[in-house]
C-alpha cells in the first residue's frame, strides 16, 4: 500500500516546540513556534509567516537544492548567457537533469509543496482564529494567497509545457488544505485558474505596508500577477499589474555597481535577506557562484556573445576579463562583479526594472508601439546615458525588449529560460561555452520541464507510472 509522501503530510507548523513568548518581541525568522500561541495575536501570526519565508531562503537539501534561489539559478545555467565551470548545477547546465529520481526533479517538487503545506496550515489557523479581527485576517490571508499562488506558479513552470501549448495536459496536484492524502494531477488549465484566483484575492487584501522586503505586500502580489499574466499572454492584465507593482520602487542606476547584496536598494520589491546568525554560507546563488573576486565558489562565467551586447557606458556592464589570452575564447575568460558574495548577502527575488520591461513588452504586443518604444528608450538611457533610439517596430521591437530583459536581469531569475519557455522558443549555445549542441533546447523541448518524481509516484495512490510516459 502506498503511503502519502512525507513532504505533503508534514504538519509543518514550523516545529512546534517551546512555550516562551519571547519570539513575539519582534517578527523575525524562526523555526520554533508554540502552536498554542501562534494565532492568539498578530505578532504570533507574523512569526509564523516569518518562519515560512525563512524556509524559502534556507538549506532545504544541498547546495544546488537549497531554497527558492536554487530554483532560480538552475534556470539561469540552462540558458546561453552564463557559462558554468565544473561544479554544482552541472547537470542543469547540460540540460540533462530531469529524470524521476534526480535531485533537481525531487527538489523542485518537494520544496514548493513543503512551503504550500505550511501556507495552508497558516490559512487554516488565520481563518479559525477567535482573536484576529476581520481586517487582520484579510491582510494575513492576502499574504498567504500571494505566496501560495507564487509557489504553484513555480510548479506549473517546472513540470509541464508552457500555458499556450496545451491546457489539457496534466499538471501538478492542487492542494487547498493541509495535505491529508495525495491528490491526482490537475490540468494546466485548472492549475493556472487556481493561481489566478489566489492572486486576484491577494491583490485586493494584501497590505501596502510590511516589516521589511522579505515580507509580502501589495506590490509583491501585483508583481507576481504580472509574471503570471505575461506567461498566459494576457498583455493588458500584465501591463496593468506591472505598472502598479513598480510604484514606489524607482530606478536608480547608481545602485547597479553596489553588488546586489542589500535589499534596501530602491529597485528591490521582494528579497531574501541574509543575517550573520542565519547565514546560508556558500549556498547563496547567484552570489557564491558568479563572484570571482571574493571568497565564494566563483566558478560561473559569462558568454562572450552575451557580453558583446553591452556598451562600455552601460552601468550593467560589470564584466571583467579574467584571462585575456586566446582571444578570450576560454569558457572562464569573463567574470562579472554584479553580485558580491558574503555570508550575509541578500538575494533579489523581484525588482522594479523587470516590471517596467513587462509593461513595455505588453504595450508593444498590444499595438501601442510608440508608447513601448518611448518607455524602452527612457529605460535604456537610465542604464546607459549614451543610448539612442533604435526606431525598431514590430518583431524587431519585441526582440529588442527581450534582449533588454536579458541585459537587465542576468543571473537573477533565469529570464532567458523563462522567456524562451513562455514564448515557445529554443535556446542554442553559442560563443565560448565549454559544451556543444547537446545542451541546446528546441522550441517546446521536453527538456524545458521535469518528469514527476518517482518518490511521488510510489507514495501517491492517485498518480501512477503512466504519468511519465512520453514526458
């Protein structure tokens, strides 16, 4: 008889230990909260949410399967812009890390569901609280629905073709309550409907204010909505959400050279902060992998074809010639100073420049090309004072916007992979990569998504071996 997977069964009330209320002095990451006091007060609920968010940047399994940052960096190394040395994320770099028993597959399934199960515990606790006011409940539930929608979106991106491919395809199961038994697969249509339902509630009820940028506020909810609507091809909805999300987070080119390690930067909307007493050591991605100056792994480099896209006056041109021999064709020839590694380096999740570029792309696809081109030039001149208008239109304008997304977001969230998947395009390795065409991705390539973990098939009565047929 199958047993439900432990990652779904875990009560995960952030390990119910201790009965001191000292943790209520101020909201902070914690993994030790007493169940009897969690939902008695606003501070208790804040502490619970803080604990969930701490897990998002924690050490879930190992260096390349640690937290949300490792899902993002796995997407980065699957593209063409970064060149990886011989280290962690090796099989992701080779686009050969999707079989049912592989770490990437297991982690990318278990980690989001672990967080989702904690969120569902949180939702139940808030709903059943006899001390929270209705206004407080709405504020907390908005944060929870934002986070749940976000992690179901990660599952949708990781375990099936993109939204426009075939909405009838099987997608990861939907859990609205703490897991009691394993559920059957949903469809891609059902999963995206659920995500949008959560986010629609979130943008209405999530508060504008928060303790710090690791917490959810309304800007975060709208930013996640913008990403989802972009994938769905709902251009007006994406533009509207992105415009709201970036309000209050102005562009500042002077911050670009500061190392991307401080969440207080004005452009950061949502972040994973690190503290000296809660460090992730060398787990931190991208910082520990792309910083070749400080004491990290420093074994990720940058493709010469990508580097050539930047002018010398672009503040985003953070590239360093490590070895200027052989015309720079070695895979390790070019490093970047974009991310400064330290055991306390903060990690960006969403920044306002991404939101502006979503708005620009959406306007272009809606036929508002003059508006899109004007916004794009303003954005480019913020990054490069010598930028001039390209006068592109139609498909050429779209391509220019997509290149701008790569130039702005490199190393952060796997934007090249994200865009290729949503737009059903391939990724070809060019330049000075150290591996050949075997790692290329074709349009609608199955290598854009993972197989269902064998552990889940073995444990869940409602999912059988056939699920991986033709995947």
